[in-house]
C-alpha cells in the first residue's frame, strides 16, 4: 500500500531534514585556519579607551603653553588658527559669536557645544584626541602632546588656567562646566532602549 500518491511531499520532507542537519553541521564547522586568537599584547594595543575616572591614562603631562604650538602645527589647518572657522568642527568658543552661522560639518558644533564646554569629563577630550587626531594620522600623538593639547583647549575655553599642568592625576579631577548635564541611564540587557529613535 502506498502512503502518498505523489512523491513530492516525501522529497520536500527529505530536503528540509537535510537542510536542517546541514545547518547544525555548519554551526559546528571548523574555522578553516582563518584568523587567529589575539595575544594579550595585541589586545592591549587596541584597548586604548579612557573612562571618566581616567584609570587608563598613561604617564605624561602637558600645559596650555606647550599645547599652543602643537595646536598651530597639527590642528589649525582643519580647525582654524583660532579654533573656529576651519572646515572641521569648532574647538574654541569665539569671544564674539559670528553674526551668521559658519558652515560646518554635521553634527554641527557651534559656540554653545564645543567639546571643552559640552563634554561632562575632561578625560573624554584626552581620549578623543588620542584615538582620532590628527585626521589621517590618528594615534601618532605622544601622551605628553595629548595632555598639552587637552590643556590648551580647556584653557582657551576658560575651564583651566594657562599654567595648570595636566597629567594622570589632575586631568580626571577637572570639574567640567557640563559635568551635571549628563545622566547615565539605568539600563540592563533585555530592557527597552532608554532613548528610542524618534521620527
């Protein structure tokens, strides 16, 4: 006695079963020698983010006076000689606001939200300069240079004094103007997103 007059259901069932078994086998397949497990030294080389407390900051120091020449040499071409008016985002709030808005790249940084005034932590500025500047030569600045550039930007925006020395200990202690303007959401995996996209 035949169960099916049409063999097509049996063929489909066999195909689905084979595909399922293939999927399980694929998930457990070998790596084929692609890639490698990174060494602790390789992980350390990429582990360069600096947290708000500054525990990861390297030794070094710098002042705004030292940072002024570095800014002229390495930053002014993109950010402007005065820290504003260049093709890259504004870094230093101008003494007199421009009468008409300067053209800028998105997200637009204006006098009210330059990093040295808007960021809640001074370590954020150090971290960003260290990882992302100068454009096209990212990661080439030495720690002393990053401390000096950070000091220069903070001084020019009225956050610190010109002769203040920034280092591992002093940088995290700076009270930023917008320190209380941020809140870390109490979010855990599985909870709804704290800031859903609004359209």
